[in-house]
């Protein structure tokens, strides 16, 4: 009983910390943007309209626009190079680089633009016989001449799970996109398609 409570507490820590950290960072970002831009916007509006005005949430809207613009910037070559240079700059900042790199690796793994982290969606027998779970094949290794697939199976939320090493011959590949599999997991299975289709591996 004590061991189970200890494991549950540790699991809870690893679930709560990423969630709390993400919420804290987003709150800090939007609060900072709101504090910076709201006085500017509220000062410009009277000049344009001729009336004193205060619109709550202008900082939030501005923050959302900034995120959208950064996303658009990151999707073109010039923007990707600029962000790459920013990443390299951060790698020279002690302490902060460790925090930034860890969070970035976690978020990059589930980014819709990431085509290298998850290779394909598979169905694996887990956690017991005749019980199946959705997983993502991340890579393939060779063990004593046999091809072994490394599969990540989310078990708590998307950032926590089990890393399974399964012989390629035992994998059941699914004709399902990474995005659809993620939606299925996040929704607790309610977004699952009505029919699953296996993919025959190339010979």
C-alpha cells in the first residue's frame, strides 16, 4: 500500500509539473503582453475615436496575434533560420538552456510539423495479453540480427508513457495519421474512427 501511494505520488508530480509549468508560462506571457500593449492601445484609441476608451483583453488579443505571426514565420525558410539562430543563442545561456531544451523537446515531439519523432501509428498488445493500446513507432534498432521497433505508448497524458521494444513482426501498423491518433488519445477515445484498418508492411 505504501509503495503504491509513493508511486502514485511520483506519477502525480510528473503529471502536474508539465501542466502547471505550461499554464504558468502561458499566464506569464499573456500577462506580460497585456501589461505592455494595453496602455499603448488604450492611449491610441482616444486619438482615433475622439473618446476615452478602455477595452479589456486587448493584451490577450495582441498575444494571440503574436503567436500566430511567430507560427507563420516559423513555417517559411527565412523565419526558420531566424528561429534556429535564436535557439543556438539560447544554448549558450546557462541554466535557462536546460529548461528551454527540455520543454522544447517535449513540445516538438507532438508538434504537427514534426515528421521525424513519430514514424507511424501502431497497435500493440499492452499492458496484457488480448489487450491493445495505440502507440507511436519512434525508431528501429537491431538486436542479435532481429529488427526491433521502439514504440512509445502514452499511459497517463501525452507526455508520460511507456517505451516498449517490440519485434517488427509483432507490430500491427494502422492506416491512421499521427494527428488522428493524438486526437483519439486526448479525447479519451471518443474521437476514435469507427473502423481501424491495418497496413501491410512492404516486403
